[in-house]
């Protein structure tokens, strides 16, 4: 009995709840990340935008899913969701979050790049929200498969695009956001420098999007 109790204590997973979403906490979550979730600061603006934009008729494509929080919010709203996450450990966290909340979300473990079927180097930061693609290998990098935004659009036909990929938005610029099912109607995207902000604006504005 004592051994069984000890085993349970060691295997039980802490779960934090944010806006009705249960988030199982793994070793990949730094204390800083856990505190952000506890304070309600994690993806606070993005979650408000997703809640205000997404409805049950939407098809949502999320690039840089993190722990699966926003994808779960969208799924809870009744949307069909495809999530993409480059960090292998966080991809597993996404699966844990989806399971904990009883939602069905399709998940791809890959980095969004110019092409599908190649590889890229992901720098795994202590705080997973800072992980990003880099050019040089190190002990902190892992090689990940790549997938192109064009292919994701053609496969999923999203009406809403959600994107936070720590600078890799530069690989998205120039992609036409139309599919056989119509044009993406809304984009929630975080940019990570003034230069990238200008590039993203130059990409989206000609396609009819208004900030």
C-alpha cells in the first residue's frame, strides 16, 4: 500500500486551470511559465482575441501551439482545429491538454518554414514561449521537420489563422491566404520586431486585412 501511494505521488501530474482550460504541467514548463499561467498572464491578449473571433463554423489553424491552450479554447468554441508545434516536448504537452479537456484537435509536430519535408534547427529556450528557429546547431537545439504554410492551408482550409512562432513569421510572408474553400477571414499574429511587423503588414494588407 505504501509503495502504491508513493508511486502515485511521483506520477501524479499538476494541472493548472486558465479560463476554463485545464493545462497539465510537465517538466518542460519553467517556474516562470507556471507563474504566468497562475496569474492569468499567459496568452492573455491572444485568448481574448480568439474568444472574440472564433465561432463553431470556423476552421482554425494555429502555428506555434505551445501547450495547446489557444487550440483548446478554439475547440471548446466548436471550431475544427489544426495545431502545429515544433518543440517535441510541447507537442506532447498539447496532446495532454487536449486529452485533459476532452477536445479533438489535430496536431502536427513540425516547424513552419518555406517548404514541406525539410528540416530546421529549433533552439529550445527555458521558457518554451521563447523557443525559436536558428541557423547554427548547439546543445540546446534539436532538428525538426518542416512544413509549409501553403500546404497547411491546402490541407485544412482554415477560416482563422493564429500564429506565434518567435520570428519565424518571416517564413510566412508572401503566402497567399486563399484556399479552394475561400480566403482566411481573420489572422491573429504576434510579430517579434519592427522589421517583421512591417513585413507582416506588407504581406497581409494587400490581401484585404485591416489591423
